[in-house]
């Protein structure tokens, strides 16, 4: 299968679903990553938005190597994301480019602005994926993907419907996350906990629900013709 993870910022994919992506990659599935922004305000240390984006895209490309993923950057401004015809078209093209069987993205109830908009707009374009007359640069999808929403920071406002046991991929997940070196200083602006510690605690918390050391939680997106097939999760 082709698995597409759509994040808002470099580090989102590693933080929220790398344990699951590593399992998919190990099982021989192809991994694709799309980011709606390059996180170009995510540093108070690096000078200038262009340089921040350059550093963070390079970090994302390094992390993507752990799943052999192809990466597509949509390069909208960080914290400036809004639903628009341009964003819809870019997301339709990204999903078609990946020929996605499974899409993983942000939960629309995530109150981080870019996360909320990314997750919301991905859901809004689902019915446009097979349309020949949709404004897009890639040919329509012939098949129906399943869309799953990943967790939120600290699990705020999120109740998983299904859990993926990531006990055997958690350490590689945390290594992938640690490749986002620029984000350790940035995250300390908000919280007295590192990115990797936060991710480990959230994984351990979700693991409690299924009596395993670590898990990632997901919810399924539902609309006519696009009921989630939970059996597609690893
Ligand atoms: Zn983010």
C-alpha cells in the first residue's frame, strides 16, 4: 500500500505517527510525507524565516530516511494556514501524487491553528479525489483511501478509537523525532519537557489502554464512500 502522512510542521509526522509508519515500512509498504508548512517561525535562535524553513526541511528529509519516505513540501507560512482554493488544490495534488491507500493526518479538534486547518481541509477534499474536473495538477484517484486522524499534543481533546502497538518501534520513533534538533530549543519556549520526553509519555499513556508498553491512537474519518477500514492499520 501507499501510506501518506500529512503534517503541518516538520516534526509532526515523527511526533504523532512515526511508530506506525515504521511498522508500515517494515511490512514493505511505501511511505509518503506532505507538510503544509515548513514551520518557518519555529525558532527564536535561527535568524530569518527562510533560514528556519531551510533548516527544518533538511531535518525532515533526514528523519524521512528512517522510513524511506518521499517528501513533498507545500511551503505555506507557519501559523498562517487557512482553508483556501490554493490549499485544497495543493492537498488534492499531494494525495493524488502519493496514490494514497491510507492517509494519516491531524485531528480537526486539535486547537493548534495549523494542525486544525490541515486536518479539516484534508477531510474537506476527500470527495474531490476521484473528480476529473476538479482543479488539480495530478490525475484523479481510482481507489478510495482510508483517512485516520492521529493524536493531539498531550492527548488534549482526543479519544482514540483504535490503537497501534508501537512497543517495538518506539526507540526508532524517538530517534527520528530527535533529528528535529532545532525544535528542542523552540519547544522549551512552551513546555518544560523535551519533544522526545513528551512523545514517550504520550506513547506510554496510549499504551496503557491496550496493556502494552507503547501505542499510538487514531480516529477514523467518516463520510459516505469513505468509511475507514481499520484493518489497514498495522
Ligand atoms: Zn505541528
